[in-house]
C-alpha cells in the first residue's frame, strides 16, 4: 500500500495509519465507490461520542490535535472532530472535499442554528456527495446532493431543496435532520460553535453523555446509564446498573476504556 502524508495537516501521521485505524484494505482510487466504502468503514470503527466534554479534556479545533485523538489515541468524537479527520483522509487520498456549514433542527426553523453541525461535501465521479461520519444516527454511506429519497442500511433519508439544502434523517432517531449550505468553510470558522457546544450549560453535549453508532437496520445509543437500540424493528432499552456494565458497553463501541476515567464518566451518566 502506498504511503501518503496528510495534505495541509501539521502532523506526522500517515494515511496508512488512519486506514489501519478504520480497518480499511480496499481500493484507494478516488471514486464514489471508494468514498462509500471508506465512509462505512469509518462509522463501523469510530464512534460518535462526547466523553471529553465530561472529562474536561476537549481537544482544540486543530487538525493535528484531532487526528491525534481519533487516529493515534483511537478515540471517537463528534461532528467537528470526526468530519475534520475524515475530510483530511479523503483529501490526502485525492478527493475534492470541503467542510460545509449545517444547522441541525427542523426544516422550517425561523432562525436556524448555523454552525451547530459540520458535514462534508465531496465531489467525485461528476457528482457531489454529502459525507457525514460525525452524526451518530446518520447514514452509513454518503448521500448524493440531489433531491430524492435514499435508502441506507434499512433506513430512509431525504435530500430536498428550498432556499437551502435539507438532509432529512430517518424517523427512528432523535434529530429531524439538518439544513446545509454548499459554501466552503474553514475549520477556524467553526471554533466559536465548537466552544459553545462543548462548554455552554444549555448545550445538549454538556447536559448529557452520549455514545452512538449506526448499524445496518438499527442504531445503538448510550444516553446516561442506558443503552438503546432503535430501528424499524422497534426500540429496546437496557439499564447499565454497574460501572462494569458501563465499561463493557463503551468497549463494545470501540472506546479504549483503559485510557479514560470510566468511573468519572459513569458518575456523570448516573447523575
């Protein structure tokens, strides 16, 4: 396998290291097929999680720091971290990729909260794709930036266009979807939004501990000290009654439990 350096990133990590992190051994030719395979592999191995918010250990919104967290330390993260990292990987492999500003909330929001989410727009094979590995209840493979309804892993998603693009999520999750703008944004542009999401007492990230991953046909979510499975076959709930139960579930999500203060996180989860 050819070794590549991350484009424009102040880090010595290599693409091969990232590919090993996500267990990817497939084709690296920039194409829609490769994008789909990389996207799926990333979501299968790197969880959506906000644990650092509750450990007072949020990393700066900096590519090198984010790549160190996600790749070297084998952690998960949330949209600003995970989509930044995945975008760096795609860019290094030769994809045309940009950060895109999004606003999670209702489609008809009078005052959309622009910047409360970041997605990726990837241009390949003559089309534009919405890639998003930073949304725990999202799509396991990218969606075309084209009006329509799309099935992904047993869930239905919608891409629509009014004044802005709308990416509608499946009906079994807690979020309706997000508005999306095509104008490229720099990582620095998202810094105040990152700070607000990770420090504001009113932020959902601060109010509750969450770990999440989409699978084929269901989504697994830890909220507080409970594990939920949601999908077309219904919802199941399991209480995590001990710190050992909690640690075992985190480990199942791929969180390196030996590298985080599980006891502190469990106390937060039970609070």
